[in-house]
C-alpha cells in the first residue's frame, strides 16, 4: 500500500517556531553522525546519553505539524538513531532542520 502524497506545509504557529527550533537544536547537539540511507532517508546517530524521551516527544510534535515528514527511531548495534524521510521538494527543509550527511 503506497502512502498518499502529503503537502509540504507546516501548521505550527509562527510564534512557536523559535522554541521548537531551540528544542531540536538541544537534542541534535547529541548527534555523532549523519548518513544517507539507501532509501534516501537521512540517518542521525546519537550519543549513548541522548535523552531518548525528548527525541520521541519532538518527533511526535513535529509529525503533528509537518505531516510530510516520516520518522523512524531505531535502536540497534549502531546505537540510537533517527531516520528522517521527506518528499524530494522538502529536501531543503530536511537539511535546514537536521543537517546534511557527512
């Protein structure tokens, strides 16, 4: 079953954006690597002491206002990671918020 295209739009109120960006910056400060996955996802690998509950809270909040994102939080032998997927026309937004693969 394929997923319907979702418009690249954010419904977060403008005055809430600075706080949300600060919250993401605090969690993303724990990123140790950014890589591209075979399916085009950006994979962010985190330090072992990353506050996973805060990461989950932010992913949930972001999904609520930016439905065009698809997130997967994984824990495996590589550690805690966040995989971010978005339509091609949202590539600049992904890079602006989450960074680029190294």
